[in-house]
C-alpha cells in the first residue's frame, strides 16, 4: 500500500486525513484520492456566518467522490450535501455547483474586471451563485439582488415577482431577500443573499423552488460562511 497524509492544527486540535491505495494502483487512483482529500474543511457549527478570525481553512473548492446514481435518491434529504467553497465564500447545496460560461451584464463591461457564475439544479430546486470584482466604490445591494433575480425570472418568462428584504444580524455589509413569482400558473419560491466586501467584490446567491423546497432553500442560505482575505 501507498499512503499520504494531510494534517493541520486549528484551535489547539490536530486534524488529519489519510488516503491510500495498493502500490500498483496508486498512480491510477491518485486523482480520486486527491479529490477526496480536497473536501477536508474545518467547519464551525452553531453560527450562520463565520468571520475571518474564526476560520481560515477554506483553501480550495471541494470536489466530492462520485457515487453510483442508484445509491442516491433525489428526495433523500438525509444524504450529505456538498460544501462549495468558492472565491472566499462557502455554502452547502444538494448538488455540487458547476461553473458556467458568463459575461458581465450588458453595459457594465468597463466596470467589472472579473465575473463568474455557478449553477446547479435538482428536481425543482435551482441554485445560482454569482461573483464579481468591480471598480465600484459603492454597491446598492437591494438593487443588485432585485436585478439578478428579475433577470432570471424574466429569462424563464415568469411574472409577478415580489421580494421582501432583511438585513442579517452580523458585522457584514450584506442583505437577504425572500419572495415568490408566477410561472405557468404555479407559484415559485425565491430566497436570495448578497454580500459586498467594500473593496469592489460582491457575491450573490439565489435559490428557487417549490414550497416543498423551502427547508432546503433555508438550509442553503443558513449554511453561508464568509472567509474573505
């Protein structure tokens, strides 16, 4: 057997994870082993958002080991979710987010220097994450959140979008929203979050689904962790 070990010290505790395979198969399996090791993240439970001082261990995006589809039921809410660690912000989703090919919003090409979007869909539950680095000195969080959600709703030919906004009780410059819109005679639920770091970076997370998806949507928003350098 060939093994390798990754360890770290956090708050006077030592954590270690070991991966290995038969010597003759090690090189062939190393990529899968690396993917498993990269999911190793120290998580702090009991708070909705973690500050930089509380956690400094988000080092890379997590890549879970794929399981056979027959082992995973679409509605199995007890199965492990994926923790997506993206560009300094982290949150859980039922499926791993995939990066999309995207361009800055029309008219803002000269102001946005970096723009990335990520997306996942499981049954009726949609998760969309957007990250941007800009030349803005200020950012209207409510207008940004409303605009991003409105664009998604319009692209699906949805109507009657209604959103309510609330400020989380923390030290961050962020905003949440919840609401609904109509799509082909059905009501779709919406929850969103936006964070502005005051240095040109903003992060926007949107979830949409049926009423039965509300608990999952809440779980996604509540799992947010911030670790911006």
